[in-house]
C-alpha cells in the first residue's frame, strides 16, 4: 500500500497528464481555431523563446533578447519587484498603523476610511494615480501600496483586539512596563494575524499588478501578456498566463511555510 | 503586627458591580479583609460568587466600583511586580519555550542571561519540569502548564501570590501532589498567598486561614484560622484529613458555602 502523500502525488500527476493530453488533442485536431488556442508544445516553445536570445525572424541573423528586449523571467522579476516594494511599504505603514488603531480611539475614527479604501478595486483609482505620479513605475507602486496596506492594517487591528487581556495582565504582573508589554506580548501575539494579512495583501497585489501593467507595463509579466495578446501571439499569452498562475501559487506556498516557521503555535494556543 | 506592614493586603469596603446589557449587576457586596504577610488565605465559595472578581481587584486588573484595595499604604492602581498572579487558565506565552516563560520576569528586569537561566532551572526543578524546559507550552499537558505558570510566578519572587483555582482542572493525583508542593514552597519562602478554590477540602487542607464567600453578590461569611498546613504540623496528609478538628472545620465550611440568603422574590427553597 502507498502512503497517503504518495497516493495524492500519483492522483495529481495523473490529472495533470490527463489535462495535458486533452489540451494536446483539442489543439492537434484543431477542434478550436489555432488563433484562439495553441497546443502545449507551441506554448513550451514560446516559453523557451521568451527566455533566450533568438533570431528576429526565421533565417535572419539579427538576434533579439527574449521578448520586448527582456527575458520572460526578467518580466516576472519586474512584476515581483513592484509587489515587493508595494507590499513592503504596506507592512511598514500598515503594522504600526494597525497597532495604534487597535489600541486607541484612532481605530474608531479611521476605520470607515480604511474600509472604504479596501472596498475599492485598485484599478478604480489608477487613473488618479497616473495623473499624480505619471504613467511610469511610481504610479504602479503607489497602486500596489494602496492595495496592500488596508488588508495588513485590518489584520493587525483584529490581531491586536484578539490579544487576550490576561496575557497582557500576566506580563504586567511580572513587572513589565507598557513598552515591554507591547514588545514581549502584543507584537508576538499579533504576529499570526499580521502574517495572514500579508498573505492576503500579496495575493491581492499580484492580481492588481498584472492588471495594472496593461498601461506601460514593460518589463512586467502582465504587460507582456497584454502586449502578446494585442499582437495575436496566442502561444506567448498562454505561456504568460501559466507563469502568472504558477507564480501566484508558489508565492502563497512560500508565505504559508514562512507562517509555519514563524508561528508554530498557530491553532495550538 | 500593629503597624501596617509594607506588604499587608487591605481590602476596605469594596463593592463591585459589572455592567451587563446596560444594567449594573452586583458581584461583590461589601468586602473588608486584611491579609497579613505570610498568611496562606484560602477563599472558597460557590462558582459565580465573585472570587475571581476579588482576586482581579487585588491584582489591579480593574478598579472597584466602591472602596479601595491597598498593599501596605499604597492604593492598588494596576498590576504590580510585588503581586504575582496564577491564572485559572494557564496564561503562558506560546512563542516562548517553557524556560523562557519562567525567566521572563527576571528578563524584564534586565538580569543577566546566566542569572536568568539559574533561576529558571531552580524553579523548573521545584515544580518537576526540568526535562521539558525546552518545550513550547502547548506541548505540555494542562497540569504541566499550570506548574510552569506557578514556576514563572515564583521565579519572579513576588511577596504576594494570588492564585485563582490553580488546581481546579487537574486530576486528583496531580492535584494532591501540587497541594503538597505548594505547602512546602509556602513553608520555605513564607510568602503571602491568596488561594481561591471551590473545593472545601482544598480550602481547609491548605489554608492557614479559611474564608468563605456567599453566593452573588459575594460577602465573606466565614473567616477562621486553620492550622493543618502550617509549619510544625508535619503530619502526613492522610492523617491530617482524619483529624477531628479538620473534619469539624471542613463541615463548618461546607455548611457556610451551602447557606443561602433568603431569595428576594421568596422562591421556595
Ligand atoms: N467581565 C464581566 N462582565 C460581566 N459580569 C461578570 C464579569 N466577570 C464576572 N462577572 C459576573 O460576576 C459574578 C462573579 O464572577 P466571578 O468573580 O468570576 O465568580 P467566581 O470566580 O466566584 O466563580 C458572576 O455572576 C459573573 O457572571
Ligand atoms: Mg472564578
């Protein structure tokens, strides 16, 4: 008998193979027009081409670099960098803001505004950001920051409010000052929720950045996907979509294991 | 002890009520109580009579609606390092190992790493937890967590120890062991202890003075010295429990606890 993990792996591998086979059959017998859907082989070729130097056209000896002068992984990295800066800013602002809002009357005062901001789809205000900061990277990073900090702030607030009174009472009874109570109890007790907030923010920022790169988004994986679509390079679009989806999953898994490493007590105490 | 000792606990004319759905619900009626340094005062009473409320007032977690709590001559305005609190629910910090929990008090006061480790080892050994010092609290059983919590309080060396039904959730064997350990610690250190319990036997067995509280709103209806746990009384526990004096006091405490004020609405008994 196989153990449960191995059985699951076999199941996933089988379903993936089945999916690839179906995809290959549909495109091989042209059940869908090639303009709309390309086969797995062509998508793989487009993926490889986008990551290497290749002739500008068949037979020419002028070489170009990847797609739009960047390798695919550089497009991906550019998008990830925007997210890192946007979410990084969201953490730097959101966590202290959440701590203050969770412990003082500022929470009651500012929460409606935060809720309003959070309920807006970020693309609703990209126009305004472009007017303020131009079409370049600055407006995109602001967009990601504005998308990322509300969920992080909200998570921090709910974390702070969820800290058991007696945990604070316990440390104060051990002789802690207010500041020591903050650093030795409030912060670590809030950490699990903060990490969840960051995970939500990263997911949100990822969907936002891909969409925001429609405007002037090269280098950028979303920008490349959009441009490839405009040029009817269906195989490249599909390659980008796969990279976007797999990156999102990898990001989430990475953050999940970070959570596991940093808060091993989650759900146990 | 004619003049007010520095660590005498004085509860003077304390009433306390909670606001529940807009109504004031009295929890403590009128408590006047002085605890001399070195006393082991046990407080028994039916559940919901206000024992925890009284302890939290002494701990400084809240202010009484009426009256005052003093330690020595200083009014209690908040938690303080001289009043250690053992909570009914073990309130250990899951982000710290058992040892780091126990050395938290000394750490907050900036004691050296070596000194802290020595203190922690001494108290972990006292409560029989040396072999799990490196574990996280959630990896311990409820009884072990409670012992770790007691070690943390003792390692901070407070003059006054407030304990809220610390052995309430333990099995009979562990409970009996910890009762004996507590008596030994008390004999060795001469600390002032306020020990809350809903067990008549525990109150009589441990106390150098036994208090009984009436059902809500709580008042002290019995206040008697007990000698069974005091130094010099080194008779084995089984024999103590068979002493006529012991049986006699236990009966008086039992009757006092079951005594009910005539209900205001005149409900039949
Ligand atoms: N925070 C609170 N809010 C409202 N009522 C409370 C609160 N704490 C305790 N009470 C009420 O006060 C009474 C005494 O509670 P407590 O001191 O916990 O009793 P005990 O420890 O003797 O079981 C109970 O009726 C309880 O419902
Ligand atoms: Mg209680």
